[in-house]
C-alpha cells in the first residue's frame, strides 16, 4: 500500500472531501482533461450517467416536438371538418402544452 492509499484508508470518513479536493486540484492543473466529482452512485444507477441523461433528454425533446407537430396536424384536420368538439379538446391540450412550457403547470 502506497502513501496515498494509506492516507485514504485512515480517512475513510472523508471520502467525499478527498474526492472533491483531488478533483479541484486536478482541474486547476489540467482544466481540459481533469475528471470531476459527480452525482452519487445511487443516482447514477437509477437515472444513468451524465451522457445517458443527455441522450434521454434529447430523445424526450424530439418526442415533445413531434407531439406538438402531430397536435397541429390534428387541429388543421378538425378545422377542415368543422368538428368543434374535437377542436375544443385540441385547444385544451395546446393550452396545457403552453402552461408546461412556460412553467405554469
């Protein structure tokens, strides 16, 4: 066991602090290549790492845009058919989408 391993073994109650400080010093020395301290393991196991979450976010954003486009297509269709009942539902959904996007919901 080298000196660093021995130090860590003696200070197990400070794992978080040791990791943050090592990360801070590494970022100072190598701002491009340094690894950083991230979320706890349970969070990563449940939701995935940063890149997985970014991929999921990108997919969700694309699905959101497709949903809005499909809703617009439905609106145009029901406007041509003069089906006011369906148009009311579509306008309610559009209102809900607007509230979600502005944070009102």
